């Protein structure tokens, strides 16, 4: 696929959506997203459901009206956050066959989160791209857990599809949003293929990688990503949910993935780590180097930058690199000036925008 059509416009692929978890780019602005050449943002269903609440967001025109952002908005199902909390501490709730029971304060109060609720909330948000509810697992979970995950993900996916079609038919909007299913199965290729087949029979506009892409030691598992990609139809978008290290994105594009989101560029900027292309690598061939070493970091608080009059990346056209030196950004961080984080965030977002542009180049 060369592009993805959404109610908020056409998105060239591959595309990266920075995370705007609570409806905002931390230490940045949506203007920085536009300037970076990025076409959408990912927002967190669960967190927005708790603050400020789906009903309030709907009353103010959905997420586009509430935030003022004009690009495409992708919302997750909320299931990953619930599952992560329950996995961490069973006092938070339990995953039942028909629903997720969640106890926010680990007490008597409980919430029932169903596939239908998942879709209803995302319609209240006015999302452009919605995710079906799934049961997440870790690749090291036992096979019986993986089998249950595939079974529930398929059953919940069918219920999400039915609720989505009902609400889309009721909607007054001329263009309906997209609905993506999530392929689970852990590190078992047979289960991955089964999950992909069952979701394809239900019918979705695209498919996302489900589960953790890391092993117990925190190492990237490209074999699991490839299993999931192979289980997804090639004529639909393949979404590597939560993937964001530049070298991982390049590997995943080669596997067929074309949509990514992650907190990495904004989070790293707040910690003074700026992404720059290695010498001679800001080219389509350069980012596809077999060793993956096409970029590096500048930790801007290093003493060597204190008197450096060069831009952070001389090949970059972001606001920071056009107008300011490494020494100036070093000074801003030293002084604790808020503009330091914003300039750094805008720069890292533009790095990701440039990376996507290079990967789109045949």
C-alpha cells in the first residue's frame, strides 16, 4: 500500500504517528507534528477515558475539536493498559471470556470493559483509526495462555466489528473511520496464522501486531514481528503497534509493516537525547544499511557541546537546526528553560518525519 485514506486525509506510507497519550505532544505542539512532516498522532483510549472522560471529549467535538489537531488520530482499544495493570497486580481485576473486569483503585469499585464499550468510546472520540479489543500476551507466556488469547481476540474482534458497523451506520459523517484488528499468538507461528486467518474472515481495514516485541531480556524479537506480518493479508495496512526505534522501523518496513507509533522521539528529547543521521546516511540507501547504523545520538548536555556553534544536524531543516547552535540548546537545558524541551522535541519529530520520507522513496 502506498497510502492510507482516513476521514482526516490521505496518509502516505510508511507513516509514523507520535504518541499524544493524553491528547497532547509532551513538551511540544501539534504545529511541531505538522512541521515534522508527520500526518497523524496516536492517542490513548484508556487514559483519556479516565482524564478528562469520553463524554466530555464528545461534547467538545471529539478529539479533533477538543485538541484542535487537524491530522489523523488513531486510538488504541485501551485493552493493553488494562492487561498490563492486571498482569502487574491481579488486584486490578481479571480477564473474563466476555469482558475485562477492572478495579481502578484495586478495591470494591469495578468497571466492566467489553468489546462493545471499546468501540463506543472510540466513536465518542471521533477517531479516524480505531483498534479492536484483544487479549495481550508476552511471548514467554505458556502455550495455553497464547491459545486463550487467540480465542478471545477473535471472539472480541467479531463483537467489535458488529458494534462498529452498527455505529458507523448510525453516524451522520460521510466518511467512516477505519477499524483494525490485532493479531495475537505470541511466539507460536501456528497460533499467529490462526489468529490472522480468523480476523481476516471477520474483515478489518488493517491489522496490528499484538503482544510484546521483546524477550525477557528486553531484546528485540524480529522473528515474532515477521510471524505476525506473515499472518496479515498483504493488501491491508500492517501496523507495528508501539514500535519506534529507527532501526526496528527499517526492519519492520522490510517485513511489510507500514504504520508505527511510539513515545521514543518525544521522551528522548525530554532527556536531552537528540537523533541525527550518521554522515552520508540521510539517503534512501543510507537508512537501509545492513548494520542498521544509520543514525546516532547527541547527548546535548555533554561538555563538548557547550561551545559548539554548529547546528545539531547540519542536514536537518527543523526550527532548532535552522536557527540555533548546539551551544545554545546546551545552555537552554542547563538553565532549565522550557523552550529547550520544545526545540529538542521538534527536532526528534522531524528526524522521524525525514526517516519516513526516505523509506517512502523507492
